[in-house]
């Protein structure tokens, strides 16, 4: 069974370890998965209902919603900023939650994180899980992927830590079960 997987990095940094984590997931995933790396979080204005009421949804929001709807599943890898997800990611989720046929309902969803901290970004995942449960996404429960001390495990953007690769493989296997329920 072939799957089209959209990925979204919660960081705007080009060299983000979370971007590298998504690349590693693409390398580890089964060959029948096609990855589409989504971008544009930085192009989305801060949510303001006055903008929505006056102008409708900004083009970056509708493009992102369409891309997520076109996918069989979504993997989000997010850093942790001040014990939570980055504002740019939360802002995009807030906009997307308001579009007609919001794209998260019944969507197979995988959450990952990587951080130089010893917690691995897990504190960003917990509020994201709550948000996506409220939006009726089908969030893969475990094993959780939270790469701690992430700068040690990536060499020139490549994940070189075999134990972490194994955890990602196990998580993607669990995510595949969620994908198959929705196929």
C-alpha cells in the first residue's frame, strides 16, 4: 500500500535538527511512502479574526490546508520553546483549524521532536497532542520520538545514532497502523 506523507517542521531554521529528523524519518520509512515536505509557516500572518472576516483566509493558509488534505498522513517535528511548541506552529494550527473542512479531522498524525536539551522537546509534544485531539486528528500514541541532546546525534544533517533510528522505525511502524485504519 502506497502512502503520501506530508511533513511539517515547526522550526523556521533551515538547519533545524527537527528538519533533519524529518529527513531521517524519510530515509527510515518504507519505500512505498512518498514524502512531501511542506513549508510556508513563516508566510502566515498572526491569527486575527478581523483578517479572516475582512479578507478570508490568506493564501499560505489555504495552500497548506490543501496540501495536508491531499496527504494520507502528516508528520510534524517540532522544537520546544519555553516548555511548549513554537508560536509559528501554533499560529498555523489556529488558522488551519478554522478553514472549511479543516484538514486535521480524522487525519493520521505523527508527532516528533528533537532538541539540544535533555528532554528532547517532549514538552512541546504534550500540548500539541491535546490540540490535535481537540481537532479530532488520529494521533499516533507511541512510541514517542523525542531526540534529546540532538546535536550529538546528527552529523552534517544525518542521523547517526542507531538507537534513535530504531525508535523512529518503531514509531513509523505504529504510524503505519494508523494510516492503514484510514486507507
